[in-house]
């Protein structure tokens, strides 16, 4: 078993694949698994360092994979657009190794992603709903909507050439989801995807897109008479900046409370 604390590691059978691992002070055996996915800047180190104290507080094992630009150019769409390797498969290898190193319970994942990581997180949950217990998506630039007649990644219709991946909407709609966006995250520039199709479907900024996607997801669940928990919260004094969201926006508290507090403390609406 690996020692407690924060570690920067590479996969034993893939030295170029790096990840951060946090093991709480009383060990990882039987602990829940928290996975945090970085944004397009590949700031896995910031995720690891800012979330470590929360992983300790909630007594969970934390994994933060690093999806390099060279290998995983389109990790936000699970590598299914043909521009890089498959990050979902890399994550599975990391989780398997973490189970051996820590003894954590890795069959079920409590998943979080910020920005492009939020894109990965909700798409991963759609592809692997059986693996996800609870999901938090923060400040994603754009989303996969539950529209069967719209091609992935804007909708859930997968092209014929994509093999080994299926999206079972009903299973995904059973996953409790929280969407977090900074109250000042309304800029139109930067890496935010803009197109007439995306803007019409989702809105023109991250705040609008997050609200609209969660509303559509919730309506889809309600139409099936599912009683799934959904929450939306704005992060105070925060624009599109991970460190600012973790500090002034109190994102860490919101994320871990939704994932592991199970409703004991309400997130501010």
C-alpha cells in the first residue's frame, strides 16, 4: 500500500501517463473515490493541491489525472472526435492502479470536472453511468444535450464509426447532478466554443449554458418520472478562473458537500 498524503505518479505500465493521488491520513482501504478533471490549461496540479484538504476532511481517496495535450487533444469529448487518444480508457487504467495501491472502493466514482474537465465529466457519465454515483460539472464551455437526433458531441447520436461506446440516457438520468458556474462567468471570448448551432441550442455564455443544460436534463428525467436530485448554484465573485472559484467562490466546499454530504447542507441557490 502507498503512504498517505499527496503523490505525483505515472502509470507503471505507461510511464508517460501521469496523475495525482491523495490518500487520507487514516489510509485508503474501503474509501470512496473522488475524481477531479482539469481544464484545457491542464492544471491538474492546482486541482490536486486545492482539493487535497477537502479529500482529507471527507476521508476519501482523490485522483486527478493529467491528460496531456500531445496525447489527448480532444479529451473533453472523450477522444471520440478522432483528435487524440481515449482519455476514458486512460482513466480506467489509473483507477485500476489506484485500487491496487490504496484498497479504495473504485467500482463507483464521485466525479467532478471544471471547464473542459466539466465537458469530460458529463460525457464520461453519459458513457459510463454505471460507474458514477454523483456528478458535479463546473463552468463547462458547452454540453452534450439529451437529443437523440443530434450528432455527438452536441447531442447523443453517436456516429457509426465510433465503436465500444454507447449512451443509455435513462441510466444517466438517474445520476444526481450539480452544475456550478461563477456568477461573473459571462465572457464570450477565450476558449468558449461559438457557432450558430451551439449558441441557439445552449446559449452564448457559460452561465446561460449551464442553466439551460441542467433544465433540459431535469425535464428529461421528470418526463420519465425519475426523482433524481439536480442542483444549480452560482459561485460568488468568480469569473472563469479555477483558483478564484476555489477561493472567493468556495467551489471546493460546494463540490465535496454535494458529492459526499448527501444533502446534509444545502448549497446556496
